[in-house]
C-alpha cells in the first residue's frame, strides 16, 4: 500500500509567500485597469452628451442651449431642480425636463462612474458656453475670437475641437463651471478626477482626458475634490501652475485676457 506524501510546513509557507508576492504585483495593476475602464466610460458619457449638445443646436438654427440649469422651457440644458435639493427621484425628473434630454435620454450618461454617490448629475458646462460672461470685455472679442458663445458658427478661431462644452466635475454643481477670462486665478476648483486630471467634452463632439501638469495644481485641489467647495480664488505661483490655469481658460474662452509672467 502506497503512502501519499503530504506537504511539509516549509513547503506550505513557501507557496503562501509566492501567492502573496504575486498578489502584491497584480493588485495595483488590476486597480489601474479598473480605474482606466471608469475613465473610458466617463469619456464615452461626455462624447454622447457633446454630440447631443450639437444636435440640439443643429435643430435650433445653430443656437446653443443655455449653459446654466434653469427653469423649463428656457432652453436650459438641465432644470434647476436637477442639481439642488429634493430626493434622487425628483432630481432625475427635473433633469428629464432639460433641453438636452430629448437628445440624450439616458440617466446613466449624466453621471461619471466614479462620481459622488447619490448624485444624478456630475458634469457641468463652463460659463463661456451661453452661461455667464464673467470678466470678458464688452466687445465679447479678443481679436477674431468670440469669447462668449451663443451659436455654433461663432467658433472658428480656435475651432470647436478646442472649445470646452462639458467638464467632469465629479459632483453636482450649483450652476455652470465658473472660469475667469482676465484674471490669473482659479474661480471654481480645478477638478482632480481619474488620477491627476479630468475628462472634457468638446464642441466638435469628441471627449478626452486632460492631465494637470503642475504639482502645485494637484496638491492644492486634490484635498478639495468632491467637496462642493467653490470660489477658491487660488492664484498659482509656479510657472507650471500658471500654465495649467492658462491652458484651461483658453479651452473655455478661446483666448485669455492675461499673459504668463
């Protein structure tokens, strides 16, 4: 009769150690893959919303919808009730009365997979897209560039592919996403989402990931992410931090009313 040889304690410990090492190697990779998948899903949402935003304008003589949530039927992209108070169900119902809904009738598209729990809307429109003029000049121009956009045909320099429409903020904003034109400081916080950046939707219908380049930007705004804190008035001091702000303002307004020094 043959005797079956059992594992020794040392052999068992070696196997456990090997498994532990493999897990320590694989888990971060799996986490990165999962986060990458959520980032791509968010980009897909923004792409579909941006295309819906274009479709609305094409069916309304080139006029774009208002960029701040308001009261239907004022052609606001979302009803004010979609981002203020109420139950989740009432906020969803309010979102369905917005001008974007007939072209993008899927509640899941209005929320990033990593957005704040309980929110129904985690994307916002910058004030340059028919929302609030902020500190732009009375002429509404910088050279040939029209700053505050109310029609599709106003975007030619720079082209629609370089003008922001939607921003992945991660939580429900109380209005539009406020961006200075002529001041070298942040108004609303730089969104720190999906790593050291965030996703944008553009006026030509594409979406992409924007990574903040300055350690200063990420260090200052990361602790404030998803906190609903707005109006930081943070003025970058490093060259890289100023460039982050400048580049973002240019995506919003087309041109910027100050120069980096």
